[in-house]
C-alpha cells in the first residue's frame, strides 16, 4: 500500500495490543454483544494514534470510527447497530480501494480479486 506514515508511537501499539488481548480474556466471561464494542474501541484507539500525515482515505476512516459512541452495543437497536457497522465496513472498503486503486469494486464472492492487468 505504499510508504507507511511515520509517527505511530510504540506506546499506542502496545496499548492496543494490551487492550485486544485483555478484551479476548474478558470476552470469555461477558455477554457476546460486548465483542463488537470492544473491537471498535480498539479501532478507536488506533484511529486516535494516527499521525497527522496519514493519507486522506485513512483519516476519513479514522474519523468515521471516532464518531461511534464508545458505549454502543447491538442490544439497544440491533438493526441500527448493524447498519452503523456496515457503514464502517463500506468506509473501510473505500479507504482500501483509494490506497490500492488496482483492485476491483465488484460485489460477490470474488469481490476481493484484483483486477486483471
């Protein structure tokens, strides 16, 4: 995907790794609805650690992630929560396509197949 932006601190990386590992353990004893919340919290922590020189598509993805309320879970309104996560997935896809424009945008089982040269 090209050159990596500079500036993501080791502290930020370790914080997210610690969060993910401890959340995996906590999830064994928690209701399953907390799993997506914990994953999005980790994504938010990474988004907050992005350097100012991150590419525009990455910044747009980070901004979308940071708009998610930290206490959002699917229990209140499962359809709205699913739509919100689906929207983040679409923003992620847009980001990845912008960073690697040689991929296709077709839907279906072969959607991730790169375009023919």
